[in-house]
C-alpha cells in the first residue's frame, strides 16, 4: 500500500480517476449513462476518469451513482469518546462534595426544635 502523503496531488487525482473508471466498468455502466444519472455532462465524466477532477460536486454525484459515497463516512461521523474520556467527562462535571466544615457552630443563634 502506497503512502498517500508521498504522492503528488496530480498522482492522487489520476489514481482516483482510474478507480472510478474501473468501478464504472465493473458495474457495466457506460459513461453516457453515468453522466445522465449523475446529472453532469459526458465531458465531466471523461475528465474525472482522466484525473482532471475540478468540481467536488461532480465527484460526489459520480460516487453516489456508483455506490461509493461511503468513503467519506469517516469525515462526517462524530468522534466517539473512549470509555476513559467518557469517565473523565462525567467526573469533571460533577460538583465537588464538601469534605469538611470551615467555621465553628454558633450555639447562641440556635433555634429550639422538637428533636
């Protein structure tokens, strides 16, 4: 597996285009049909498959039609807290319980009760 950070932007776009083309062919979809279903021009599909991805909107439409939109799922999911993070969050919001009194009891102002 190649390190994606070592690739240039042009190489990444070329690989994406190639992957999209292979996916389209495996699903036996013509470029014309993909363009029509994605509601983009045929030339846009050809450019995307050649790695000339200029419009993110067009890319999303093509991936949706090909059923590959789930590659963006990690980007839109909210991060889940680990059990330790959750424990720390819950404990940080609890009020601190007082452990000892500060002053002395003033018996002169004490009210009489039936207890």
